[in-house]
C-alpha cells in the first residue's frame, strides 16, 4: 500500500517496460528524495516482468501505460524501526551534506504567496 505516489504515464511502444519504470523511479527519487520500492501498474503489463529495484503490483484500477510509483508502507515502517536504533541512525554523522541536499523544489503554496503580496496603501486626502 502506498501513502504517497507519483503517477507516471509513458506510452512509447519502442521502449522496454523496465526502462519506463527506471525513468519513473528516477523522477520519484528526484522529487521526493527517497528511492521508491513499489510500483502499481496494469496487471496485463505486470505479467512475467521482473524489475531489479521495484516490486511490481498488478492493479486493475490502472490503465495500461500508467505507473504509480512510491514507497511501500511496510518498507517505511521497517526503516523507521531501524532509524530508532541509535547505532543504525547515524552511520555517517561526521559526513557533511552538499548545499541544498534534501531540500524540496516545491512550488510555493497559494497562502504563502498571498501573504507576501504587498497591498497598495491608500493616501489620505
């Protein structure tokens, strides 16, 4: 089960399904900063396909060439349990991150944009 996913569409008949899934996984990782573990796709496309990094789940609710990529809830729970262990949680504590690493490139929300808008002042006459 996915909590957050990225819906990807690719109907290029000249590319292999694994290449399409690789591209969708790269985009998910680029956008959310986490490597995906699960992909939902049409059951007809999932038959007989094995991917090196992603588990495939045949979802009859998805049309052909639509891929819902994300992290499985079971993997998130297992990772959170590992991170609760102080020995596992900070294996690279001395290493510095490059500037801007881990920051999201989300568009600003409407509320934050309107809050920053400068309203013209009225002149007293």
